[in-house]
C-alpha cells in the first residue's frame, strides 16, 4: 500500500502529458521546427515553478512527508557526458518523438509499435553501460 | 467537465508537472523516468553481462510503480478523456511535414508513417523505431537523465550540468529535425 502514492503521481503525470499532447510526435517535431510556443510553455512553466520549489527545498520550508530536509542529488559533472549524451538523446527524441515518460504513456494508449522504441531504449541503456569505460565523460 | 476533455494548455500542464516533481521529492524519492531503463535491465538479468547492473533493483520499486502509473494514466486519458485525436499543430508544420512525406499531420497524435503496424513490420520502419529508442536510452544514461531528470529537476535546480545536457538535447533534436528527418521518408 505504501507504493500507491507513486502510482497516483504517475497517473497524474501520464494524464497530463497525454492531455497536453506532449506525447504527440507532431508536437516534438513542431517544437524543434520552432513553430510553436506550446512545448516551450509546458517545460518553461514547469521549470519556473520548479525553481521556486527547489528554493523552498533548500531553505527547508518544504520538507518530506516525514519532516526530513529534501536534498536534490547534484548531477554528475563533466561536459562530455552531458553534452554528447544530451546530443545522442536529442537525436532519438526528435526521431521517435518521445522521451522515456511518453514511451510508457503511449503503451497505455495502446500504441503497439512504441514497444519497439521502448525495447530499443532498454537496449540503449544496456549498451551504454557495456561500453561506457571507452567513452569520454 | 468539458475543459478536461479539451486539450490542456501549456499553463495547465507545466504547473501540474512541477507538482508531480514536488510530490515525488515530498515522498522522499526522486523525479526521473530514464533510470527505470537501468532498473528493468537489472531485473531482467543484465548483471550477468555487465557488472553495473548487479545492483538490487528492488530498491527502485517505487520508480517502477510510478512508471506503471504512467501507463495507467495513458490508458485513462485515451479511454475517457480524449474525445478527439486531433492535435492542433501549426499549419506551417503541417505543410512542412507534407513536403517531407508525412501527410495528415496533426489528424492523430502520431504519424502512421512511423507508428502504424504496417510501418513497424517493414525493415526500415522497424529500424527507425528501434534506433530512436536506442538513441534515447543510450543518450539519457550517458547524460545521466532525460527530460524529467535534467529538463525539469536539473533546470529547476539551476544545475550547470543540466543546462549543458538540455543544450545537447536541443542540438541533437535540431540536427534530427532539420537535417536528417527530411531524408528518411
């Protein structure tokens, strides 16, 4: 039962990305063609509020359910990992029109072919860890 | 009720995404989807081939449950909350897509040329889907996050690493959209 809250947040997130058409390949294409504000508005407004939330985490106005301070783990440093990894991710995001969240949401929408993309994503994660010692970070 | 059935504006979706992020941290966890790819690999026995995957996947069960929620949310939305499949994209986008061979853009959520069963069952179509997934999975784990971990959490924390990563997302996305997609279909 303690897991049900994560399920509910996932459902809210899934419905929101569906209803805002973030799971649409066309919206991603339109974003990269710089022909609509929609996606920038979605990400931008989430980040704008997120900045306030993070500030409230940091000064401990907001704490966890159990009253503990919330510490957001910093991302790993390194220009190569973030830039090259980011570019590879971006190529796939624009080709398949979906990042990992929308892949799962599209499974729920009943899109059979997204299972190939999702399989590929697991394969990609596996391959990264198999060859990462040879990559610049 | 009608406003729920309409497509949601960015100023509705963005704040709800921020709330989802807040809730995950409030529950003492993190907000990031792509790490689930590693958890599932580990669960599937990838540790036999690559040592990294020898971690105990059970500690990430909460995140797998979150992902099950995404699937359920996609189902609920599709079944009961989305009376129209049309996506009102920019008319210029529609004509740009027609020029590169993708017709009826915006009539549905996804282009048939990529996502129909017929397309999936061709060698070329299957490879497009597979390669898109491999790039996303490889890139997100190389960078240590995807649109949620780097895009939402990282940018909200004003992390330099995430600004670099999201810059990379856009460089890759622009290259694919402007210079590669026109030659695929």
